[in-house]
C-alpha cells in the first residue's frame, strides 16, 4: 500500500497471469477440437506448456493458480488419452495383419 500526501491510499494492482489463462483456454479448445487430430495435439502440447509456466508464475505470487492447475490437468489427461488411443489402434492394426 502506498501512502499519498493527500491522505488517500492507493493499492498497486497485481500483475496478471496470462499464461495460466492461455493454458486453460488451449486445453478447453483441444477438447472441443478433438475431432481434428493435428490441431488437437498442438493445442494439448501448447496448453500443457502454458499451464506449466503459468503455474510457475502463480507459485511466485501471480494470480490464477487454479486456472493453471486446471489447464495442466486437462492437458495431461488429453495427452495420456491420445497415447492410449494410438497404442490401442497400433495393436489393433498389428493383430489384424
């Protein structure tokens, strides 16, 4: 809090955490665009990266820690799901050949 000479006090607004918001938005977009394979995977990876950096910033005092965690969880779940589906499809193709 800063004391001003006129008796009023002013607060310094905390800086935002745009990377946490971007990570969550990209993770949600990846879920919505799950029918587009390449776009989906790019959104998952970028959502994961932005969420990790946003969480790191939140641990240093930036706001929106919950958004960073949500983006991280959604991104990790999506990436694990993609890996499982690729393995299942690959095994199915190998067994049918």
